[in-house]
C-alpha cells in the first residue's frame, strides 16, 4: 500500500481530527490571506496617495554664491542683478528626460499696479504701495500654491504652457471687481526704472484662498491679490526678450519615494552647478504617508503574528496527535516502513486537508478582509495625529510669491480613511507555496517523537 | 541450510546483567519453534534481535548465511521477517484487507480466507472484530509479506483456550504447508507441545527440550 493511499484513508476515516485540522488551517490561511490583501491594498493606495501629493525638486539660481550677483545704485535704492548662467529650456529638457520626472513648472516674478480694477487693499506705507507681486507659471496646476492645496481652482481652468496673456485671479478680487471668466483686466509693471506698457490679461480661472488670520497684510503680501499669469504675459509686462525663471523651476516626480534617486541624477547632469542650487521637497508625502506607513507596519506584524501563532498551534496539535500514534508508528516500523516514509505520510495527510482549506480561505477571506481592514484603519486613524507641516520661522512665508513656504492645507487634503481590499488569486498562490512550506515545517517539528523512536523499544512498549 | 542462525549472541540492556549470554542455535524453514521461559527472562529480547529491531552486543545473527547487519536491519524487517504481537497490532483506520495490504506482495483476500475470515469481515473496521479474528488478520498480514520467517510474541496471550488452539494450528499450517520458519514465544506448555522444537530460555541460555 502506498504512503499516499494510507494518508488518504487516514484523512477520510479520522473525521473528527480532519475537521478540526481543517478549521485550524482554514483560520490560519484566512488570516494570512486577509493580511496579505490588506497589505497589498494599502500599498496600492500608498502609491496613489504618493502620486496625488507628489513631490518636487526645485532648481533655482544660487543665492548664496555672491559671484553671481551684482549690486548697482539705482533711483529707488540698491538694485541686485543676476549675472550668472541663466536657466535655459535646454536645461529643462535635460531634466525632463530623467525617468520618473513627470512635469515642471518654471516661475517668473514681477510686480504690477492694477489699472482698471482694484486689489484688496492692505496696510499702506504711503503713496504707490497698492501694487501686487505676480508669478508667471508654465503650468499652474503644478504651481506650489495649488499643489499644497492653499489655492483651490473653483472656476475655469489652469494655465497651460501654450497660454498667451491668461490670468488666474482670486474669488475675492473677482467679487470686489465683479469679474467673470473671459473678462479682461489691465496691469502695468510698477518698477520705476524704465517705461512699461499696459498689458491686457484674460481671466481663464478663479481660485479660492482662505483669508490669512494674520491681520498685518500689505496689498502685495495678501495672497488674494496674486495674479497668476503665463510667461508670455510676463515677458510683455517686464519687457524682456527671453523667459526668465527668476524664482526657479519646480520639477514634479511621479512617485515621491523615488525623489532622492531623481535628485541625484539631476545633480549628475552637466549643468552649471556654480550658479544653480537644488532643493528637494518631500514634506507633503512624509506628512500624509504616516497613517499608511503605520498601517502597513501594523499589518506586517499582524501577519507575522498570525504565522507564528498558527505554526505554534499546528505544531502543538500535531505533536499531540503524532504522540498518540506511537502504536501505529511501531507497527509500521516493524513491517519495515522507514521513518522518513512515516513522516512523509503525516505530511501528506495535513497537506491533503490544507489544499482544500487554503482554497476555501479565498472565499472566507474575501468575506472578512474589507471589514478587518476598516477596523484596523479606524484604530490607526484614532492614534494618528493630524499631519502638520512645519513652517520656517524666519517669516519668509509672507514674502514668498512662489508658494515655497505655503503651509500644506491639510483640511483640503485627501486623507486616507479606508482602502478598498480585494483578495487576488496571486495571493492565494503565495498561501499555497508558503502554506505548504509551513505545513512541512510544522509536521516535521511535531514528528520528533517518531524520529527519535528506537526500533528496539517497539516490542516492549507495545505489549 | 538453515534459514536463520544465531551465533554466540550476547545482549544486555545495562551492560551489567546479560539478558542473553552467548546463545547459539539454527532455525529451519518448514518448522515451528516454541520458546518458553519465565517472565523477564529475555524472550521478547531474543525475538527482537531475530527480527532486526536491535543488534546483539556480541555474536551475530545470520539470515540465509548472511549477517543481517550487512543486509541492513530495516531491509531485513521489510523483506525477511514478519512480526505477530500479543496485542494484534492492527492499524485502526484500515480495514482487515487494507491492514494485510500494508505489506502486500500477495493479494490479501485469498490469504484472509485461508486464515478463516469471511469477505464481509475483511471489510469491517478492525476494531469490530473479535480478538481471535484480529489475530488472524495479523497472521494474514505476516503471510502476505511473503517473509520466510514469522516471529510471534505471545500471539495467543489475549485469547481463550479454544481460539488459542486454532491460532496455533494456523501458524503450524504456515510452517508445514507454506514452508515458513515460525518462532512462537508462549507461556503455555500445552501450546508449546504443538511445536516441532521447544526451547527454554533460562539465565540467558537457550536449552532445547
Ligand atoms: N528497554 C529496556 N530497557 C532496559 N531493560 C529492559 C528493556 N526491555 C526489557 N528489559 C529487561 O530485560 C529483561 C528481559 O526482558 P524481556 O522483555 O525480553 O522479557 P520477556 O521474557 O519477554 O518477559 P515477558 O514474558 O514478561 O514478556 C527484563 O528483566 C526486562 O526488565
Ligand atoms: Mg515479552
């Protein structure tokens, strides 16, 4: 009689043991499978969260290198002029060709008076202070104020690379001046060194910004007065031949987890690093990823715990049962069946049950995994602080028109509250491969009493 | 030539007192041997050495002229000898037929019928058979293995007198008709008389009566 047949007959005829073992194996594989699918689901949602919050690398003119800057006496005071290598479109193309860089946004800088409309007035230092600074952008969707959710586009569309004299205005300015999409506004550069023309801009979108709680605002620091325009408009306003990325260029990456690798590759490019500097901004991802990361490590521990506990239970039950089978083992040994074949029979018995139990766990785990995931998520969410991003305390956030120091508006950020869990056949495969390994391990460990059994004791012990 | 030979075999569990103290004898096919002796005199020990469950400290045991250590003890157990125990030693989740098939070199059913089990009985749960019937199954299993030597340790110890007589006569048949070498350990002088040769084990020595 073959070992397989003996194992099969044992499983069929010892029904109580079979059912018990089946339940243990089913519970074990259900928990592990559930753990795996929740892990996979959080992994997927972590990736899409990473993609949605993004991460950026800013290439800008190096302000710390004095050799690049020239100071001149001008009418209103000292003028600072950049005399180093400018950032060109060629540099941008080099960086864009790096794997994992998905978009860029170059930022220009200017200051204008409102000619045929009014800004929201702030604290005035005197005549002529009713101007506002305005950024020009390649793609406003990737402009820091928007990516950090400080600005929300509520009407119209974003500014694109090929826009010509388009502008985004705040809902506050729109309301004050009764402006709608498609209306035009006129601005003029407020610098006093030279002649600047009136420039007409078409409103293509309206953004909303929650008023700063800080009461001390001048017109130009009030973020509701930001006019976000395209580079062509900026060229005309400032009377320049070339697009100037005065405030640097933000490069956006697909997956913030890759950001260090990408920054390194940019560093290795043949650019004039005497004049440029590189800053990595991954803070948003790090802030939001916390809940997912802790969820994932919790799940890893749960899976490890499940495996350890179930292997222990399995070894305990099996060694108890195998001990009870000394008599049978003695008989088999006395008719010349080797120990290894006897242990192999025990393994086959458990595997026969396991194959069915593992298969069924696909369905049981599909039933419970979503519920378990929500439960764990609630636990994690309760113990998680609301993500906060630290601001530099040098006050630069009031001045910066690029949005570099804009705090991430966490109330507008999509927090991960639950993930959609689905058990996939691939995981079942893991369960089979890994489960078979665990079963073999457990049975072998439980069979120590058989392996240690000495044939000479068979006769005396059995009678 | 004798199928099995015991040459100057010494055995001790504790290396102080010899259970077997230089035993020599030869066993032939077609014969039934009985071993008598007081409890604890070493009968089971001798049988387990013959069956390759353990090795003697001194001396050797030959099967077909070859040292069983050379044949390999597990191999010897599997091919050359079959055990029959006092407690029948059947596997409880197998039917009589399947128990016999464990060692199957021969088809189980005719052998079971030969030792007196009906077809219905040979498909029952072994635990639902009487002691005598269970011992018949054990004998059938020994026969099915096609081993030439059958070692029976008190095969009738748990049976009433009539059944014991039947079992002994079946074993005798095995020896005389099927040309097996049957060795029976027993406490009963009556049953021992059925054997062709009777030994008595005393103080570690074997005496032929
Ligand atoms: N595993 C063992 N370890 C130590 N001593 C043992 C062992 N098995 C048996 N003995 C001792 O060896 C001696 C012979 O034992 P054995 O079982 O061969 O006797 P026996 O003749 O079969 O007795 P019985 O008729 O009661 O079955 C006894 O004194 C016994 O106590
Ligand atoms: Mg004994």
